[in-house]
């Protein structure tokens, strides 16, 4: 490509401003959208995790197949058994758990802190670096000494406990201690006494990357070393996710096989593992992190590639028309000795310039689009801070631009370089240059319609899903409900904690406009739900009859505050809030499963919460099922306990039913809590409706993007159809004049042109239906209460595009039907 070619091509494009502007805008839309979505794909799916040799890292989780429980945690004993049984495949295997609490900030007021409990080898396993002080060592995880037991020095004094050892994140170290290294070797001060001893500071920016469903904190402030005892009695008390590093040459599949050997031994040696059908899953960490969002991102990437192809097809059609108009000029150049390659090179140069301008504008659109994507991204989209225009994205954009040139530039350039010289030069009609290339342009339009129809079907399915999501009854009323998490000390004994909880309820209830007050852990749509074991009397004889159920610990008034319908029996009262009251409320799904066709109230079931062995509890009420984890899926059955059943203080997410906008009560709630105890900290204060909106975010995100792509593609396909029909009218002006001169009515001419447009559209729709039947199945995980082959969506979108096609055909047809026969015949 020579400078002279670039200069000539720029001059030709400047002399065709409408064509140039239309082509650049079309390409910019396609390139901008594809670049923005690829930045998400690259940041979330493709970029290596920010750990040392991330391809070696895997995540290990438990699975109880007979209870349909996946991604389950390890107990201390199970974790140690896995570690001992996988030394041949793992360099290291570490455990991690996280939580939240409060500590005094620099000014003495309570501050929320995120903490992590890890085995001492955790940072060695993932390759994190300690920049001040030291890393954990094995002694930091030595189990606490066992106190004297009966018959074994019973009167001897208990040995002093080992201190808890901590490492601070660099960000917390700077925020709380201002970079003062004197904290090393000293304990963290907290209300009620000293905390863990700080021995090190992590390097800046370290994150714990797990899927949001794992409910782990991304940036813990304080990391403490877990003292992990081996005790079969606590095998049911789970705590850790496993993170392991493969040995050199070992694959994840080989590690999975070895982990299954350990799981088989657990099933053989322990009755609970056997009856629950426990298995251990090992999965590459990068794949585990994005498993829930991968289908959505790949579907969006496919949709945006369709959009880019439609944009390229549109520009190809524009260039075919433009080359047809220039056939007389090109024929003259050939007759004067211009070579075939010279003409191809010149036309390709124009395509390169168009692609360059379109790509530059597309990058600007992508930069703006990425900011909006991050703003509307759902909470389950990990690594949002990795989404940016970097070298990988730029290389993709350049590659897409080169591919676009091949799609829209090569065929028009080759066709324009082979004009039929004698036929063109012999012609005198002003439309002679438009007589060729009609079949090729029609094929391009059919391809556009096919791609566009697939996108329309995708957007239609997402619209139907979003409407279905809005109509789902979550089992509670989210309106006029204020929620918040309460952290901090509420007492050291059960009686003190119970008194503090009652005090908080009474003071909050006294706020004018507050109708009901309650607390729960977890709380609907806020995460943290974990199953426990339940069974009927059959489970006493056969442990395999135990099943899993999600549980909540609540205060009296929970169902009244959330307005969850009571179906039978009664709800909890203040008198039920005591350890000796083995009473539960269950939801409709559990009642139907445990006692089908019977009234569950007054019956008993076995549950395991307070002790390794199951205990009987009595059902006092049945309530409607709540969608606690997801609005899109019903979720697991539910059982509710009183806070006092677990000796008070567990329910720490509060809900307040208000009269009107709950946001107006936020400041008064803060003042009330501060008046009760200045060490208590309120976090995550949000109206419940905000949690509902977050639960809809994934569907809304996909709907907005696929809907936008479908709208743009329908617009581009309509423009392409309009361009072909306008060219057809100009090609057949003389023929139309003859038809009208021999008596054809304007309506016949109108129908002729519209018929051509609809035939092209029907051909594209037929091909699009076949493609959509296969491709939309990839969207199954994104849909709510609708099948990917939903006939109503297919029929509606077919009718919609036929309406678009009619509109695109109407203007050229109207022009043709109003031609003056005399004027038209003069053009022959």
C-alpha cells in the first residue's frame, strides 16, 4: 500500500461524505460494541489470576450428592485427611475462611473489618508476599493444648493458650496504623481485650478471588493463622475451602482422581460421609472462579460478533453499490491499461481507511461503554477491576479491524477490479453502472437478516425472562423494609446477649413510623445460606434418609416483619426464644417433602445444629417458601430457629418495616443504635428493594446488552434492505417506466418492490429460525421460566422483523410507484 493510494483513497472518500459517514458510523458501532464486550471477556475469563503461576492453582470443595449439596466446605479432620492423602499431586494445600467484625478505628470509633482464617501455608500456596515482618510458620497453626481430662491430672492447672497470630493487609496497615511498623509484634486492640498478635504485612493489592456464591471476602483486612486440631468428633463442623498448588507435571484431572481416592476412604470409614455420598471436587482456580458467569459472557461475546458481522455486511453492501456506480470510471481505467491488482489495491485502500476511521471511533465508544458496563454489571461478575482497554484488547480490536476489511472490502474490491469493459462503455444509461452485482447484494442482505433475527430472538427471550422475574413472588414483601448488618459486642453471656437484643428491638420499635422489627442470619438475598441435616423417624434406622435444608436463625416477629404468609400453625413468640424450646417453623416446600398430604404442624423432625448427633424438634408453623438465594430459582427448602435456640446473639442482620420510604429512617436508626451502645457498628444499610434489584442484575445486564445489540442490528439490517431496494429501483427505472406506460397501476409497482424486500426478509428469517433453534440453547442458564425454543418469542420476532422489512421497503416502493413514465423512459 503506497502513499499515493492512501491520498487518492482519502480524496475519493472525502468526495462521498454520505457514504463515508454512514460506513464509519456503522463500523464504529460494531467495533465499539465488540471491543467493550471483549474487554469483559478478557478481564473476567482470559486474564491470568494475580497469583504466582496461577495455572498450577486448584480449588477443592466437598459435595454431598445424595443431599444435592455442592461447593461444600471441609471440616478440620476432612481437610487434614485430604492433605495427607494428596501429597503425591499437591505441592501444598491450604484452607481459607472469612468473616466480618468490628474493631476500633484510629479515632476510637468502631470500624468494620474483614478477616480471614487460613492455614499457615496459605500465602506460600498462592504465592503472596509479606513485605514487612514474617509469614506464618507451622508453629502458628499448632493446635491449642488440651485441658486436663477426667483421670488424667484432672486437678492440674490448664496450660496457657497459644496466642492467635495475624498478618495485616497493606491497605489496612496504612489506613488503621498509618504505616507505623511498631504494630509488628504487638496485639491488635479490641473491645474487651487484646486481639491477635501482628507478625507481618502483606504486599499491596492482594485479593482473595472466589466466586461470589462462596461468600468469601475479597480483601480481608486481617489474616489469622488457624490452629487446626484433628478431631473426628468435629468432622461435621465445616469451615474451610481448599486451595492447592499442583506439583510439576500433574494435571487437575490427576489431582481429581487422587482426591476421589480420599473421598472413597472417607465414605468407607465414616457413616455420615457414606450416607451423604460425599465426594471431593478439584477444579482449576481460574475456571472455578468464573463458572457461573462463563455462559453469559460467552453468549454476549457471540452476540456482539454477530453485530460486528452485520455491520461489516452493511458496509460491504454500501461498497458494492458504490463500486457499481463507479463501474464506468473503472472500465475506462482498465481500457487505458490499468492492471487488475492496481484496481484491487486502490479499492482495498479505501476499505482500510474506512476500517481505520471506524476502529478509532469504535475505541472511543468502547472506552465510554466499558465505564457503563462496570456500572451496571451484576454482583456475580468477578474481577471487575481487570476490565479495561489494555494491550490484549487493542490486539483484539486490530485483529477485528483486519477481519472486517476482509469481510467488507475484499469481495467488492475484487469485483470492481474485473469490470465488463465493452458492455459498460457501450452503455449510455445513467443506471448502467447499477445493473450488476444484484445477486451478491441480495445474498449479503439475507445474511444480515439471518444474523439479526438470531439477535432478535435472543433479546426476545431475555425480555420474556425479565418480565417473568418481575412477576415472581419472593415469599416476602420487599417494599418499605430497611435492612442493615449490626457488628460489635453485645454481651459475653447468653443472658447479656438476649437482653441487648431485646433492648435493640424495643428502641427501634419506638421510632415513629416503625411498624415491626426483627433480625435474622442470614437474610433473604444477602448471601451466606448454608444447609444443615434433617430427617424424619426413618433416618434413625437409615442415615441415608437424612437430607439437606437451608436454615435461618431469627428473632420473634420475623415473618410478620417480612410479611411472609403463614399457611398453618403459628409463628414464634418471645417465649419461644430460649435454648430449651426445641421449636421450629418450616416452609411449604419442606412440609410437602417431609409430610406429603398431611398437616406438618405438631409433628417432629430430626435436625443437626447444636451437637454432632441429631435432635428432635417440633414444628409449630408452616410458612410460604422464600426465595432466599436467587429470584430466578426457587432454591432449597427452609427451616427457621429462634435465636435463643443457639444461646442468643447469632441473628445480626436486622429488618425494619416502615411507613413509607425506608431510606428516611436510616439516620434515626443510626442514632438509636449509637445511644444503646457506642461500640456497635451499622453496615450495609439498604432498603430491601435494593437487594431485590441486585438479584435481578444479571438478567437485566444481559437484557440491556443483547437488547441493544439486537436494536442496532435490526436498524443496520433495515438500512441494508433499504439500500438494496433503492438500488433496485434505480436499476429498473426504465423497466418501471415501460410497465407504467403499458398500463401497470402504481399499486402493482409498489407491490413489486415491497415483494422483493419481503422475499429477501423471509429467506433470512427462515435461515435465522434454524440458526436460533441451535444457538439460543446456549442461553439456557440465563433464562427464567422460559425455554430457549419458546414459539411465542419466535413468532413475535418474525412478525416484528417483517414489519421492519416492510418499513424499509416502503420508501423505495413509494418512490417507484410515483415515477413519471415519460421521465423514466428517457433514462433508457
